[in-house]
C-alpha cells in the first residue's frame, strides 16, 4: 500500500506475524508468573522482633494476579492458593491483612531490558480514575458523581517498547514538572539519547533537565515561540528556527517526532488493564499502577510486532 502524498502518513506492515501470534498466546499462560525458583518466604533479617513471613516477590505475585484478573483482594488470594496447589508447590498464600499492609510501603520491581544503542525515551501522561472521598454515596444512593483522578506519567524505550520510567501524581500536577523525575529513573550507566514529548513539556526546566542528563529534546515549540538564551535551550532554538523556516509538519517528520505515537499506544495498553484503581490510599494506588507497568513489560518481553514501511 502506498501513501497518498509524499508528506502523508506512512503505512507499515507486520513482518513477524507467526512469532507475534505465538507470543500473544503465551500471555495467557499462568506459568510465566509462577516460578518454582521464586523466593516465597522472606529471609531472616537478623534484627530484633518478628521478621516478615512472606517475601516482597510473593506479595508482588499476589498483586500481579489481582491486576491481571481484576479481582477483589480476597478472591485473588483464593486464586493464588489454588494456583500453588495445582503447581504442586508447598507454599501457603498470605492472608488479606498481610497483603493489604505490605502493599502500602511496597517497592515494586519493574523488570526491563536495557537499550543497546542509547535510550530514546517517549513520554506522556494519562488519567486513571479512583474511588474518591464521597463516591461511596454514588454507588449506594445514585448521588452526583465526584470525579477524582490519579495522573500516570510514563516514559518508554522506543527500541524495546518497555516502560522505563513511571511517576504517579495527583491530577493537579502538570506534565512538565515530572520530566526530570522520569529522566532520573534511568540508571547512570545507560546513555540517554533523546527525550520526545508533546508541547506541554516545552518549558525551560524540561530543557535544562534534558541538558543535564545528556538527552536531545524533541519537543515541538509552542506557537509564537521565541529564541531564548542559554546553552540548555540550544536544541529548542534550532526547533524554533526549523518550524519557522520549514513549517511544523516538515520539522516533525525530519525530527522523528511522529514516533511519539508509541507511548500513546502504550497508554492504551496500560488502560486495558483497568481504567481505575480500587485502592483507597495514595501509596497503595502507586503500588497498583507500578505493578501494571511490570505486567506490560513482561508482555512486551514475550514478543512484539516487527514492522517495516511499505514503499
């Protein structure tokens, strides 16, 4: 299939349908989440007092099953116990109180595959609904709904398509103030090649953060943008000149800005795991959303579609 014009949208086709189809089937296999080598019980800490019975990996496994099947926590623990029994593992599932308490201060491990030739980060944000204060009245009596949201900021690797950075904030926080925190989650030994995002990130703080981390910002300047002084704003000034000389459409095409659609696709996948969180406290909501990021990275690791442009 040919594009209609030389500057129209390019069309792509998938070249590894057989492998990708097999990867989609494996996503439904429960054994990919349950490993006999998993350290289910917590190791002794050597400190005074009673040590924890279950490891963080065991608690994260229970919460992963909860997010996968969108179950209440008590039903999730019943499913976990049955999975352990069918797998022939002599482990006991933690009780409801233990999982609920440990979720609050849990440090979720989001597994990823490092980028080989420098990390090209694509960033964006989306809103996730949660059951806020007073909304129980809506479910009970049908009263007027009070919408409350958590804002999820994601940074993905354009090469591996995995989530490399995630920040959860309240809905009052904008996109630009979180960019530095997204960049800081990348290990220091891994090179940051570029940072691509929409015009909401066109602020001096974001460009200074990109300059500090050595990433080239690919951010469309705002309409009527002017040149600014400063070494950190050099790439922005080049974008301003290019947009005035060539136009925004040609600049986006030459800079590779259109590949930002990858993060929008990942946002859609993220919301398919649930457009709301049922946890009441902010700390538990953060843990829940981080576990969703870990699930998506595991799915992506199994296989992704390889595409090529159609001439």
